[in-house]
């Protein structure tokens, strides 16, 4: 199995050095870049295109703009925010800019490692300490309460159920015997029907539907 290529961008030299030492000792990961500014995020994505870049949010430059540029221009590279900030507005704006992971710096090494694995697979990851508040901040509860007025096809419901299990588009396509292009079409339809803005909010809205009893967690494969 090929190692996951990772870059770390953080303007705290001691922390950056420590993380690089820890991950360089693992055969599962290969560090291909380091940096300390928002511009470094873009340069690394464009030059070496790592599988995952782990980004500090409080460093020189326009970090949110750098995240959005990489998410739009270098879609192969997945992004994780690694930050001391548990501010909900910061988390939401960062997720909306394009990160798939949001990990607090007080987290364990195993949590950061798991976040990199999940994000590399196209899934989302948030530290448990911020996840619940982000759900509330995105105000998906109100949408879930009005969910009975939304009608889904049986296939759309299947896609939602697989999203709840953390499946990627490729895995959903394989499980439902569909093409990835068709799954992407269903994602677009779900974004419109749920009145949300991106995949992260579709997942959060689906979680609320499931908790409200409006969506079964067991996919039907017929």
C-alpha cells in the first residue's frame, strides 16, 4: 500500500518540528512538504500535490482564501484545519472554504492520525468537542423539523444513508451499482432539496433527519 503523502503548514517551529518527527517515523505516511504561511499552502499544493495538507489557521497570510483556492484548483489534495480555535464561526467558515477536517490542537496524536486517514478517503472529520456546536451553528435543526415537506426518491434516500456511514462517492457508487458521475448528480439534487451549501451540510442535515426519525440508517440495496 502506498503511504499517504502529507504536508504540514504551521508557523510554530517547535510544534511543526515535533509533528514532522512523529509522522516521519510511520510507514503509513510520507511527509512531502512543510511551510509556515498561507502562501506556502498554495505553493505546496501546486508543486507536490500531497494527498493531505494539515493547516494552522493562525499564521501569516490569508489562510481562508488559501484554503478555498486549493479546494477549488487542486481537488486531489484534501485539507485539514489543525487549530487551537474552538470558535464555531471560525470552524464553519473554514469548513465552507473547503477543509474536510477540523482538529483541535489539544487533541491526541491518534485523533490527528485518524482525521488524516478519513479525510484522505474523502470523508469529513471534526473533533468531537466542536462537532455538536457546528451542527447547531449551521442551523440544520430547523431544516430537519420541516423535512416531512421534502420528498426523496428511494435512490436519494440510499445515497443519504451511505453518507451517514461516512462513505465516499466512489464507495456509494460501488455499493449501489452506479457511476460516480451519477452519485455526484444525486449529491447536487440533495444539496438543492435540503437547502444546504455543500457536502458537509448534507451530512449534517442527514444526521438530523436520522435523529428525528425521518431517515432509516439501513440502506436498501434493491
